[in-house]
């Protein structure tokens, strides 16, 4: 969070702490305090309100403790004035040393009073709007800071499933998709959405959501842009981690729409009613077959053409580093499984096989834990053996 003065607030998708002036102090449970009024004025500045209002929190001085801070500042300024005029005041070396000591002490007093005085964190919020109803009024929460605690609770990470939940609930969809930049702007502006630290939180959530193997049920897909002319999403990614770009073109796509496009894109070429290959696929003219089933031999000029093999099964095995299990499994899922599972009517079965050699022998607590976990996870077979 970046501290800034009230006059330096910048409307950009990054959390900001606005420190109110001493004239805008606050008292506990007081809706009409000058601090609350000043915070609301800054939040609503502009004809349509602040674009990044959901990124702002306000720090105000306690009205009672402000008196002590004021005294400490006045004392510091008085000793500072004497120190500057010590020559014209003809102070002795002893007196000059006393002035420097008093100035140092008053400086420490001011620095100690500031965190004791600026203790009220004012946080704007809002209930989620209902369809067809006016926007709810802004609701303010006040938090009294203690010690070195965080100034405001802001999410530094978000799961893709949570982002999907928020998009659906409002909803934030613009048709069958929503722009990545639009999502960032929405979370920065609307007070009824979760407060996030910066735009990267949303970008990471999109990457997480689009990379999940359960994206059709739980999250969404990602695409480079929406082609309105062809009504499709070029560069669509789902089931593997995309490189999300924060720009005006990239979009998050509804899963049902994305799945339909992916199925269309992966469908095999259509054949004629008689089962013959399209002429533009097999060619025409001398030496080209003119009829016959795809994948079967045909006779042209008295010679039998070789049949095209149809590959209907795949199998593979790989050793995975136990210390980098998540990385290797993710790589296999995105590089192999995703391509196979995306084929029409494909049934992909994945079997995990674990083999461990333990020269020193497995202790009883590990045997109990592993055995129970295997039973809970419904392993088809498992067990420890004596060598």
C-alpha cells in the first residue's frame, strides 16, 4: 500500500492510503466527524465518483490525542526557532548545547505522538446491488489501529473459482465474455466487490482459473481477443496456464461458449453423404481416388492405394520427481492430457503408481498415516512390504 496525501490521490488500480490532514480528525462512532466528511468528499470527488474508489482507505487522527500532538509540534517549532537564532541571541556554548538537546527531545516526542494520534482507519464499503434497484449507500467502517498491524485487509491473491463466483453473482459478464482490463477496473471501482491489492491479483486469478482441468464447471477460459465478425475467440486457452495480457483486447470467456468453440475447432473435417472424402482434401485428376471410405484402400488404374491408419489408442509412462510433484504433474496435464481429453468422444484414464524404497525402514507413524490416507483416497491397491 502506498501512502499519499489527500491531494496526491491517483486513480489507478493499486491500493492507496490517504492520510487526512489534522483538520480532519475523527472520534469513535461519529458519523459526522470532519474526518468522515473529508474521506467521503475525496471518495466522491468528480461527477461520477472516483474510478478507483475500492482501492482507497483513509487514515485520520484521533480528535482527543490530536491535542497532545499539537503541543509536541509547537514545542519542536519553538526550540527549532531558538536553535536557528542562537548566534543573534548570543547564547553561551552551554546554552547552545541545551537548546540542541531540547530540540532533539522534542523531535522524538513528535515522532512518538504521530502513531499514537493517527489511529483511525476509515474504510468505505457497499452492499451488493440488487437487479432493478438503486445502488445502496456507501457504508463506512472504522478500525482502531494497534501497534504495527496491517493498515487494511486486502487480498494479495485470489483463486480462479472465487473470481468466477464474483463475476457470476453481480454479474460482471458483458455478453459471453468480459475484458481483462474491464475486470481490473471493476474491482478497483465498485465498493461491493472484494478489495484487492493491485491488478496483478486479478491477472493471477485469471491464470489460475483458465488453467484448471475443471474449468468448464468451476471457472472460465481465456482468449487473446473477441472477433465480432466471425463471432469467435482467437487464441482461446482452457485447461492449461495461459499468459494473460492486461490490455484492452484480452477477454475472459464463459465456459459454455468456450467449450462449444473448442469442440468446433477440434472436430474432424466433414465427409459427403456417401462417406467419400471432400474433393479438395484428396485432390482431383489422374491418379486421385474418386470414391471409397476414408481410411480404406481404393483402386486407381488397377493399383491398390495404401490405407490411411487410424490411431485410436495412446499410452504413456513417465517418472516424476517426488520433490517437484506439482510442477511435473501440471506439465503433463497441460502438455499431454489436455490435448487428448479435448478430442471428440475421447476417454482418458490416468493411473498413478507410487513405488518407494526405504533402506532404513518406514517408522510406525508413517505406515499408519500412509495406509489410512490410501484408504481414504480409495487406492485400488497399496501396502508396505518387507524386503
